[in-house]
């Protein structure tokens, strides 16, 4: 069918609702809009699928959600895993609950048990639920920190981690085989409950998660002595983190926790921020205002599905709040964990730290200090989860210690297999209490790390290239760097090129991916990759300086040199 044929089919078929048809009638005669909605289908991959909500095959809606779910159901049946059930969670976005319930109706229609969270829930708790309940798979309805018009569908496997290749391709083939929406099976919630196929997950699972988090506390005495002295401001940015974060901090003895009231309640429009992204400074305007008033030690923000954490820390001498990038907070948490495990005698000799290839190189000297193995993976936390699975399923001797990525995602515990902002907040607060008992602070401890290992700085720049020629522009940029690599970059000598598509210059085994990383003199580097979910190309940069000022100047010079010559 052509895109116009698809449009006519959706407008006339009795399978589609009146609301859907009314929405499509409003775009009658607008061929470009019709083409955008129907010329292709939302792509399903390792990140599941994500897109703008609305009617059409290239939109997130009840029908595309049902089609993907039917494909997942067919895959589970072929692998004979369907009897163990599937967990489903959803965030605060528009239509998230409706999409989650539609996925549940489809799975139960295929006689697959469903464990559906009864209220909006952070993504890490879905990962925890899969492992705790021994489920076959999981689904999270979320578009992370994308704009309000977006939603998404992420699939997790039995280990609690996101699916990776080749499983994503296998599920994709099952989805592609569904050419008739009328063949999708459904069961009403009432019938599913009657047949014992629909189970509701309530507060008891969050309680178990909080209970298990106790096992990851390394400084209980510090919590007893100083938890009530740490002042914390927190914003869930209208998302799912509010209750779990507050419950966990209260459980650990933190009494001075102040939540930004204007951003406390779930809101799919995210009205108080331009973007609900804790990586962006603008998301913290209200939180920093409250922090100034309360003289908070720490200021946290989590994204709508509760898997990314942004943080500001207070410098006691000046009262100034410093924003920590994902690299800075990740390296701080990692250092704290290794330090305390060594001090308490529980640091294994065969420990491993996992980071993505675009995450700070400061992890290397830190790993060397504690005699840890440092493992690099491609961009995406799913690859960190994949490494954790390898530790358990093979003869590898490494013991997981910490995993992190530059985009404000990290994981402390092993009972979850995706980035977890809730446990990250917990560990930062615990560390703050620990350093208070030592007469220090998070900011002072972080600066000591820079004094010891060097002043590392990193940055990422994203270039959006929309329109029909967008993909061609991205392809041209990648091929230009691939075939004509620079000899110098920002005053640094290019000493190595790693091409993750061809494997040239790459050490170790990596999935084939359209990524280039250039190694430079003086421990500098830059990396280029197209976005997997948006029409963007991303540039990552990293340098090492003799001071923060020196590093900042080097980073600026490197960025300008690369970006001004594309």
C-alpha cells in the first residue's frame, strides 16, 4: 500500500476508532502531513520504539502499541517463555497508562500473564520487578525526557536489562509479520482478572526495593550520625520519582528533604520547564531557588521515568551551587563506592567498572588506583546491563562494582539492570553524610579527586538536521570523518581512530555501530555518532588539564575546531 492507501484505510476501516478517524479527517488534503504519518512505521530496535503521539503507522498510538506487543507475544511463545509473565510499568506522560493497559490486554489475549503496576512507576523498579518476580520480560511506556508530544515503548528481558542485538531484530521480525491489525488478540481487564492472567503490582514491590537498597549502604554509622544534618532539595520534574525517592531517603534517616511543590505532581505537559531533562540547567530553576532559601547541601532532579539524576552541590565557603555533569556525579559515586568498600574490607580483587566509550576517561586512573578492571561499551546503558549479564552467565571472573554513562545515568546495585536515579540519589546523600562526619563535603571530596587524577572535562554538542536531506547530511558528515580523518584537532595531535562500524582500530569485541572515536595527544579525545532515536548527530569531547581553567580552555578550543569545520 502507498501512504495514501494507508491513510484511506485508517479513515474507513471499522477497526479504527471514531476519534482516530476524526483526527485523520483534520489533515485531509495535507499530503506532507499524511506522508509523514503513513509513509513508514515507527522503528523498533534495542531502544524499543519512540515517537510523536497521534494517528498513523509512524506515530505512537493504541494500534502501533498493540502491534508491537503482539509481536513480542509471538516471540515469547516461540521461545516458550510466555508462562512466566511480563511486567508492565508506565510514566507520567500523556497516554502512558492507556498504552500500558493496551499492552496488558494484548498479552493476556495471548494467554500471557501480566504484572501491571497500579500507578506510575520509575523504570528501574520495572527492572527490579522482572528479577524479583522471575518474569520473562518487561515493558516500560516512557519517552524519557523527550518533549511532551512524545511517548515510547521499551522492552526488557528476563535478566532485567534492555534487549540488545540480535534479540531486538528477532522481535522486529515477529512485528513485521503482523500485516492485519484485526489479527491482534485482546482480552478485557475484567476477563483477564477472572482468568487469573492480570495481576496488579502495588506498594509491596517498592517496599521490597527499598528493603534491598539497605544492602548497598556502606556507611550506616555516618547515616546515624549525620543524615539529619544533610539538607536536600529534590524535584521529580513532574515524573515518577517523587514517592520512591522520598520514601527511600526517609527510610535511611534523611529528615531535611524539601520537594519543589510546583513540580511534585505528575504532569504530562511538564508546564514548569522547557524540557524535563535533568542534564539541562533550565530544569533546576525552581529547585535552585528553593535550595538558596533552605541552604541545601544537595539539589537533585530526576527525569520523568526516574532513571537519570541531575545534581547540584553547594560549596560551603561561598554558598555557590555547582552543577555536576553526568561524568562528574558518576566519577564521584564510583570513587565513594570503591573507597568505602576498601575501607570496610569488601572490595573484591576482581572488581570491574563499566562505562560507555563517550564517558569520562577519568575512570581509567581511578580504576588503576583500586586495581579494578575498566570495561568500555558502546553508548547506551543497555550495553552495561549486557556486560552484567555476561558476568553471571559465563566463566568470566569479574565482579560488578559500578556502571555509568555521561548522560546522567548510573547503577549502584545489581538487583536492577538499568540506570537507576533513585539509588544514585541515595548514594550521593549517603556520601554527603559520610563526608560531613569527616569535616568535609561532596564538593571538597570531588575537587580532591581532580587534584589526584587530573582535571578532566567533557562536553557533548548535538546538531539537529531535520527534513528530507537530514539523513544525507548526517551520512556525509560521518563519511567525511571516516575517509578523511584530521591529523590535528584543536591543537592536539590525532594519534588513533576507532571505527566501530568497520572495527578498524578498535580493541575488544563491540557490536557493529556507526560510531567514530578519535584519540588525541594529552589524553584528549572526541567521538561522533548519529542519534538512534532523533534526527541528530552528536559530538562528544574530552580533555585533561592542569587546572579547571586549563581544561576549560582546551575543551573550548577542541570543540570550536571540530564544529567549525564540519
